[in-house]
């Protein structure tokens, strides 16, 4: 599996796909409830891809100039209980991030 910082439209679509499949479709959450004011073109997303299929995602947005909200952590049902949404496989996760545009830059790596 690969963790990517979704910067391209196709990668962001992967984040939306996971959220629609896991939340809107499975739990009958409306699109307007799942996608809120924090889902904007500037919102940062992280996507976990298994081969070609997006299987997990989360979003990051600025709370203020020093803090970021990590939320909408979603994993497709068939990929749950593998730790994808509960912990980062690298115990030194903060070392993987650098400041960029007031948020965080995610280093692409394999898990």
C-alpha cells in the first residue's frame, strides 16, 4: 500500500471515493452532511492506495496559523482492522512532515 498526499484532481477524487463508499453509501449519510465547509479546493487530503484502489483517506485543514485539524478519517469496510485509520505505521510520524503553506507536506512512502 502507498500513502500519498493528494495534490492532483485524480488523487483528491480518490479521497472523495472512499468517503462516498464508506460513509454516504454504507451509512446513508447525505453528501451535504459528509462534505462540509472544510472541503474546499484548498483542503489537504491524504489517501492510502492499495495497488490502484483508494482504500483510506483523511483530510487536513488549518485551525489557525499553528494548528491543523486531522479529520474525516475513513477506511473502506473491507480494509478495516488493519490499522489504516487508527495509527501510523511509523512511530516517528511527525518527522515525516514539514511546514508548507501553513499546513503540512506529506512525504510519499510505502506501507
